[in-house]
């Protein structure tokens, strides 16, 4: 029995306090290298597992309830609602939340707040800007109407395209909805894209096809290729595209989408640090989160990724960088004008019905008001099934 006890003691799992803190992230390339280096500077052992973005969310949802999840998850704010509903996240303590209210942009804090609680420490922000080749389009459009008319003028000789993006995808067409005063939700979970403001926005998007700017079947991969080849004057894209532009020496200007009756707000992605509620080391994880969210760490990650740091002091520091500073400063202006990508699970009921409606409306096959009324019913039904 004595020998058996010794044997079992040797096979026992080590205490959770004795193992390194574990982080799962979808960072890759230079971002992952920089992030691992920062974790190595923490002063206590940290293990970083890089997981492809397409699989990270489901991996967390499956592994965490089984006790196999990480202590910290790095991911976008639109996962918060799903993770919170599954009781997988620990809200940040007030000792972290209080300073955040002063240190980060309001859109960053909005993005990581769900049901009145802050569930992630925001570190990196991104969104869509109007990218303009100044050699092909020398001036900035002053309104969405001017954007359309200027694009038509630029392509009248048939040598280039004036404006090109996939208008069926709400992520890309959203700035034009916001420019007309639409919201994703209003008064709680009431659909906000299908009323008169949405009709105006969809009619504007249809006019882009009517004016021969964006043909049927337009995809964002085509837009990227044309812009890189110097055959497209203006498109919508994010900071992840800038590395390709620099490598090809394509001239570009970064600016917010011009306004309509209202400012054109892009959807802002907020990448943050979330703590696993089921982790036996969640209290140990918060100091790590605070460290990785400090000014110096956000500056490092912003320069590695080209994205906007959430902290104001980090934004000021990054802007001084001679290579990436001007671009990050330009995207900061885009972020300041944007709205956080919805993090409520009900938003998943919006994307596909709106995609289908925008496809039909922009083809001229349906009346916009009637079609959006149908989309409204579909969205409401799907939300109702979610909450039942």
C-alpha cells in the first residue's frame, strides 16, 4: 500500500498554480512573434498557443467547459456575447475597468462591454477606411454623393475603375447605412437597418451599380487586385491591406468614408484579452492581462500589426513612428468616427438576410421598401428563436 501511494502521488496532476499561464490567440506572423516576445517579458511563465482564426472560437467553446481551455483568450469583441451566454468569461474587476474609462477610446470600451459588464481588455482596433490612389484620384470626396459622382468621372475614359467593393456584404456597405442614419439595432433588439434610413442606403448602393461602378459579382479580392495593379482609384479596406500596398509601392491615402446626412461610421473591430471564468488561475490571469494591455505592449502590438492601439497614450506614441505612424494615425481617425461591431449574439440574425436583400435590391429585381420589410420579418423571427 505504501508503494502504491508513492506511485499514485507520482502520477498525480501538478497543481494548477505550478503550471504556466496559458493564452490562446489567432495572432499570426509578426503579430504572433511580437506577442510571444511580450509574454516572455512578463516575469512569470506564460505559454502562448497560436490557433487559426477560423477555428479559435469553436475550440474555446468546446475545450473550456471540459476544463481544457486557456486562462486567457485573445479575440474580437463579437465573440463576447456567445462566450458570456455560455458562462465562459470572467468580467474584468473594477480595478482594471476604472482606469480603462480614461485610457482607451470610447468605441473600444463599448466593444468589450456586454450586458453592462466589461469582459475584455481592449488592445487593438481596426475598421474600414476609404483607400484612395492619389495619382488616380487627386482629391478627397466630400460626401457619399460626391464619392459616387467623382468615381463615375474618374472612369469615364474606361482605363480604370473609379470605386469598387462588395456592396452585398454588410460589413463593407455599413458606412453608407450609417451615413443615412441607420443603426443595426434600436430600442434593444429591434432591427434598425430595415426602415426608411435603410431604404435610402440601399437605394444609394443600387445607384453604384446603375452608374456602372460596381458590377454584379464584385468581390473584395477583385478590388484588392485592381488597386494593387493601379487600375482602381478608390476602395474600402482595412489596415491588414497596407503591407501589400507598401510591398508593391502603390501610392495611397487613408481617410474616413465621407458623410451623408450623418457621419459615415465604419464597424470597428476590438481585439481584446478575455479571462476564462472556469480557469483555476483566473485571479492570476488579471495581472497578466493588465501587463499586456499597458502602453508599451500596445505600442509594440500596434507596430507589429499596423492596427490602432486602444489606449490614447499608445496612439500618441505610435504616431511618432516614421514608417507606420502616419498610417496608424490615419486609421485612428477612422476608428474615432466608427461604432463597435455588435457583440450581441442576435447580430448573427442580421448579416445573411441583409446580404440577400442587398443583392436583390442592387440588381433592381425588387422594390427596396418591400424587400427590407421582408428582411425585417426574417431578422425578427431569427432573433425570437434565439431568445426562446
